[in-house]
C-alpha cells in the first residue's frame, strides 16, 4: 500500500501555510486511489497552531499522524504515531514487527501524559489561538512599518517573517544573523532559516509578554534599519 506524508504547515522552510482546499484535495485523492495520508505534526501538533493538530484547520482526518516535540512539551524526547481505527484494528490480529531501544519509555510516557494534562487544564490550545491572532495582527503592523518585511504568515503561535531586499522582486535579504544576535541579547529568543525569522513563542505566553517581545522586535528592526 502507498502512503503520502505531508507537513500540513511546513515549518522548516518558513511556516508555509497551504491554500484552503489543498489538504482536502489530497485527502480526496488518497481516498480515490487507496493511499494512506500521513500528517507529520512533529512541529505543528499539540496546540502550536491554535488547534490540537494543524489538519483540524481544514477539517481533514489523516490515517496517521506523526508526533514529537510538543507531546512532552519537549522536556523529554518522545515520538509517537496516532493511527485511525482501521489501521489500529489491523494490529489486533497482526504483529507490528519492529522495535526500538526506548520504545514506550516510561519517563517519556509520563512526561507526555503530564503535558497533555497541562495543555487541557490551562486551556493552552485556546491560548495559542487567541495569542496567535494578536501576534499575526502585530506582525502585519510591523510589515507596514519596516521596508524589508516582504511577508508575514502564521496560524496560532506558529509564525514567520520573511525579509527581502526588495518587495517587488522578493529578493531575499542577505543576512539575518546580526538581527537574531541582537534579538537574543535583548531577550527575544528565536531562530532563522536563511532570510526567514521564525516566531513561535511558548503556548503559555500572556498578552503582556507578547506585546513586550514584539516591542523588542520592533526596536531591533529599527536599530538595524531593516
Ligand atoms: C516537521 C518535522 N518532522 C519530522 C522531524 C523529525 O523528528 P524526530 O527528530 O523526532 O525524528 C522534525 C524534526 O525537527 C520535524 O520538524
């Protein structure tokens, strides 16, 4: 049987959000041709995008979801795969003949269980959605103000700012290194992928903390004339 793997929002290349209909179309093609749809939610899972899993934004049910990072809040290394009933039932009768040294590690599973409790008790998926809207609004304001911002995009607390030399040609800005360094010195921890700055604060962030951090970002861009 064939399978197709998809990151519903591509993280590593700069938070690329698919157009509406893209994932639904992929689901329909998978159904038509009997292909399993596997959603890689290693980055996007566990509330990062303002929903438990990013596929929910488009009402799509994959056959499998791969998970890591947020499953334990990243306090302990753990990966997991969610499967639908049809696949799960297959393994009621068949052995899954693979293994790994740390499979079902008790500390990893305990960390996952505790993290999920906190996500629920502290309503963090909703916080990601609400703070994410504010974040996106503020990023649009920064785009108005700073000439090198070519694009901003985001869902929940998973967002990116794309820096360009020239908005009309979209030529990428050469070097974001000094900006990332200065941001860190001022307490704004982030990472860049070439000319793209990833902005993905913790799900517990408050409105005040978000506003404070975006002021730092604004200051740094002003200081570096970006
Ligand atoms: C989207 C995505 N998929 C898969 C992986 C690989 O996950 P792991 O390191 O848990 O094997 C990563 C790692 O960063 C990732 O970001």
